[in-house]
C-alpha cells in the first residue's frame, strides 16, 4: 500500500537524515512504502551555490546541473528509503549512514535550472543494517539518471570513532 508519508516536506526529511543546506538535495517525498520504494522530488534553481561560478554570458551548456549533484540528490532519496523506519538526523549520535558502493549508472537527459528531478528508488534487498537499492531520476518524463546498485550501510558511530591517542609517559 502506498501512503503519503508524514515526513513529506523538508522539515520531515531533516528529521530522518542529517543533510542540511547547502547539501540537502531533496525537497519533498511524494510517496513512500517503507522497506519497498520511495519517490522524492528536487527543484533545480539557478540560485543554487554551484551556479555562482557560471561566468556572465555563458551558454545554456554552462548551466547544466553537475552530474555529481544529480547522483547525490538521488542517493539522498535512497538513504531516506533505507533509514525511513530508523531516522538519524544527527551524525554525532546513533548510527551513521555510509554509502558502500554505487554502480551501473547511466546518464541521459540533461538537467537545467527550472527542471524538477523526480527520484524513484526501490529496495532490491535488505540484510540487517545494509540495504541494496536501485532506481532512476526523471525530468519531465525523460530519464536523466539510472542507478543499478547503491549500497547503504548503517554503522554505530562508536564503531567508526577514532581511538584517542594515549599520552606518552
């Protein structure tokens, strides 16, 4: 059953994942079936920080949305699905979301300011605190990105903390 999630807006998203401006690249979750699939959107605007470097007089090509940010935006939607039932908005406590691997990506339709990214994510398999996800991003019905595999692993912060150096005696 698809349900409109309580955490559909930015306030809800930031209660689930630790991303904040300028690196929060998901604006709204439009549908979610926890443990199965999620759809999220992100509106691309010319006011985003990376467009400050576009020189005056640039052609349309100069305003193409950076591919790493396209992938990051999709990945944030994937992390939302992976941790929907175990939110952690603060990476200084609890478990940390780790991107384990990302492969079989294919880029398609270019993205520009004014476009709305529609991220579709589904769970391929989940084992314990590790989830394998896949999906795509659409822009106006055309595929901008396909992701074959993305691994999200949750690990306790205490397991990742650096040991404190011992004083010399």
